[in-house]
């Protein structure tokens, strides 16, 4: 497809993150991704090209090895006429959220990444002209730290997501905490997974979005209030799940449609549609970590009912959730154990700054980079090489903890289905589907100090404002000495 010959009016604003901005074509299933930078800090075209090439190489040579050929779409770099890029920038600027306008879209280099639009991914030819439903889930971290470096026992009991919810609500990020707990979704137990997905639908925050033909119909837009009207969602979904309109309207209809949606999502997440080298590599034993979170609403309900054990069915080895969890668990030391190793690398770079490129901190992200990630040894020999390996594994883990899973669905007739096509059945419909993963840019090396500081803030806030309220002894202790939170920091 010759993008440069298309009119800029055929493209629309799709969304953006901290580093890049994405536009999608109104008819074709492609998106363009442009880098962003603060005003007056524009990079040279060569620097832009190098940055984009690193992103492509990281997806192609590293993350594709962990997740699989069909799950990762690394895209390709293209060069566009500068006039086209500038006109496109002017067209989409009014649609950008004000909070994102502190950085400008790159209009000087002409370089962009061309990627498939995963909200409208067409896997099979017969589905080209049919409505496409897409669910985007940001599952977050699916395990509790098992590292001996953890200084606060609460981190061995309550997952980071559940603790962080309380700090985000206190800071005004969200109005109320979500009942979603990542450990329930990653459990492989369908009852827990259904509860997790229902919780996401009730309080989507920025962890769930639903698209219909590429248009957002449910979820949040960049710090705006979430669209959380289940009745409106059911109106959009009803033609997919009950095409003959045999279901009456009302609350029962809404509940039934949502239940069908959750069933489809669960089935797709547990499906195995790809193989990759990560399936054969030495993996981190998932059993090392606790399989449930004490703060999970599902767990609390069990305790209230007199049950004290959560069943964890386990994830099928080939499914995307399993591969995501394996990549996340490369964080074997926790940030508390990792930070001293980061400091070791930093000290080395202060003495030998010219070694930064040799250590591949900023790339190139090639096969050699990937091979170094496979060393899961935890025996610290005091070398910079050991420290750097753990730092790079942590960066991969953080990337996997913040990725998004896209589930694209299209209805299909019985005679269109075959053994080669993944299909999920509902009470009245059948869907062919594809599962993909995106947001796989490697987390910055420089963000590690921020992660270390944030981890302490999350834990201290939870201990002081949540756990202390449930523990009279702890509550009195905090009342007597407001400064006692200092002792919670590892020395």
C-alpha cells in the first residue's frame, strides 16, 4: 500500500502515549505511528530513524521470541512526504486531548512506523466486510513478588495493582478503586477470570477498551471520564451475540449480553494459536509466587463465605496470558533487589561512559541481546555483566507488565469455519478471532529510579491508609507517630 499517495483526510486521530502518536486510515486496516518530542527539542531525522529502528528491532528480535510470530506485529519504517505529514498534523491537532499537547508530533523527519490496525484486524477474507468487535485489555502484573529482597511482608500478600489503586484514588486519578485483580485473570480458573473481566467492565479505567469497527464504544480516553453505561454497551453488542433479535430488552438482556462477551474473551485468552521459542526455553516456575492476592475482591468474598483456598487451574502453556506471565516473571529480584544492581551499572558507566554502547543499553536489540536474557541465574558474582543482565531482564518484565492484549472478533457462518481457523461458540453465534499484543516498546533504562521510588510510595501509602485501618494496633501506632513511615524504607 502506497501510503504517501493517500489524502491526509483519509486518516484520523487514533490515540497516543508518552512517546508517540497514532493515526488510522478510515477504510484500510493500517495505522501510522509518529514519534513525539517536547517543543524546541526536536530530534534530527537520523535520530528519529534510529529510534524507530530500535522499536522495530526490539519487537522483531526480542518480544516476538517471547510471545510468538502471530501475536507480535513489529511493523515497518516508511518515509512520507513532509507536506503530507504537516497537513496530517494540522488535521488531527484539534482532536488531541489537552493533556497530551505538551509534546509535538514529529513533522520534520518524514519517518513513521506502518502497522496493522489491531482494532480492525482482518484475519480471513470472508470477514472483510463484516462488523469487527475488538476488546483491548491491559492485564498488568499477574504475580506477587517471590524475591527474598522484598522488605515489606505486605508485598508477599497483596499485588502491586491492588495496592496502587488506593494511591491513584487518593491522588484523584480515579474516582473509586477497581475490583479487578490481575492474579484472578492470570489464574486460569474460569470463575476467577470471569470475575476479573466483569470487574474490568464495571470499572474500566485505562485497563479495558472496546472498539466496534475501529471506533471506541466503551472505555476511557486519556484521563477523561469512562464510558461505563452497560445498557449502551449491550445495544452495541446485541447484534453480534443475538443476530436474530430474539432477546428481549431490559436488565436481563444486558446481563446476558455481557455474560456472553465475558465467555468469548475468556475462551480467546485461553486459546493457543501460536508457538515460539519461549515455549522451549527455561522458564521461571510460576509456582514460586503466591497464586492469589489477599486484597482481591474475589478472595475476600471467599473468606466471607468461610472458604480460605482459591483454586488456580493454571494457564495453558501456549496461550498468550501464559507467555505474558513468563515474560513478566523475568523480574525475579523485585525492584528492591534490582535497584542495587542498577546502581552498580551506573557506577561503572560513570567511570567508563564510552562502554554504554558496548553494553547495548540503548540497542541494538538483536539476537545477541535476546540470548543474554535467557540466563536466569540468581547467583551474584559481583560483576557488571551479572548486574546488567538482571537490569535488562527487568526492563523486559516491565514491558510485559504494561502491554495490551487485543482480541479481534468477527462473526462467521458454520460452513466458513474450519480446523485452521480459531473459533469460539456462544449460545446464538460463532466467532472467528485473532489475539495480538501491542505496546511492546522496551521500558527506558532511566526509568528504574522512578520505579524504585514509586514502589516505596505505593507500599507505604497502602500500609498507612488501608492495612492500618484494618489493624487496630497498626492504626494506633500511626496515630502516635506520623513520621513512622520512614522506617518502612529499606536501608
